[in-house]
C-alpha cells in the first residue's frame, strides 16, 4: 500500500541521514546500510532499496513464527537441553519474574 511504502521511504531516508553523520561506520553496517551504500555506488536504484527493505519488513513475522515453532519442537524433543536452558534463565534472571 502507499502508506506503508511512504513510511518505508521515510525510514530509509532517516537511516541515510544517520549514516552520513556517524564517525564509525562499522557499528552501523546492517543490511539496510549495505543497501544504501549499494545505491550510492550506483549498484541499486532507490526503488530497489525501498523494495528490499519493504520485503524484509513484511516477511519477518512469517519467518520468525516458523523459526520459533521449530525451535520449540526441538526443545520439546530434547528435555536435557530444556533443563539447561531453564537453569541458564534462572542464573541470569535470579528471582525476577519472567515477562513476555
């Protein structure tokens, strides 16, 4: 939709502005940054960059849910791993209550 595309263009422009002012690029070199630099070199068009970022945003919930599903199945199939994970959580969290 136009609203989503417009919002994506604004976010990409904000990222572009941030990249132009940082002193150490290596701390900010994520995939979106790589796309922006590819556009600056002339390897991609602005439309290419917008489309890639938009597709990442749309696809992320689907891939995340599938990954979590398989992770939970694997944990359920390996109770010793589950026990180790719970011990590690308790070590890190202490007596704090877990929240989602």
